[in-house]
């Protein structure tokens, strides 16, 4: 789990994250710059990452909010096809095999999803 602290930020309702469905997109400040991030649900667990491939600093969705491969097993980068394991964001196949997406810690409580800011990732106000 990545280092995190501070008050959790509301992201969406739990029902907005369907199993292997479209992502909930959001923006965060990374070292003061606004960057794209996304949350998806896989095997009932909500996970979130920066929308930035570990191969090249490109956004990965092949259409806005769409990250899944055809079988709904991996997060795929539309640029060169890297496949990422949803639970930990590790590239299992592709040009950046073994590298990881930048994870954002999530929690779910009372039907709501929250993300945790960290030293490098802060809310956009
Ligand atoms: S930019 Fe994602 S696989 Fe190359």
C-alpha cells in the first residue's frame, strides 16, 4: 500500500464502480501539477492509479474511462498494449514488464469510496 496521510477525499458512490466496468476518472495534483487518475473495481475490490503508463508517460485508456482488455482481466494501455494486474498495478506483459502504475489508496465506507492524499498526490481544489 502506498504511503498516505491526511483526510480521505470523497471520490464516488461504491455503486459507480461496477465490476470490470468503466472507470471513475478524477484529477489529482502531483507535485503541484494536475494529472489524470482512475478508479476501477476488480474482484469486488476498488483500486485506483494515476492514468499514466509505466512505459511512457502517456494516458492509457483506449476511450475515456475504458481500461480493460477484452476479457476484463487486465488493465491495458492503449498505446503499446502493456497489461497491468489490477490488484497491484504491476505490468505483467509488455514493454514495461515488472514496472508498476502509481497507486492511490482507496477505502470504502457506507457505500462511498474515498481516496487518500499522499506526500506527492494532493486534491485539486
Ligand atoms: S505507453 Fe503504455 S505500453 Fe507504451
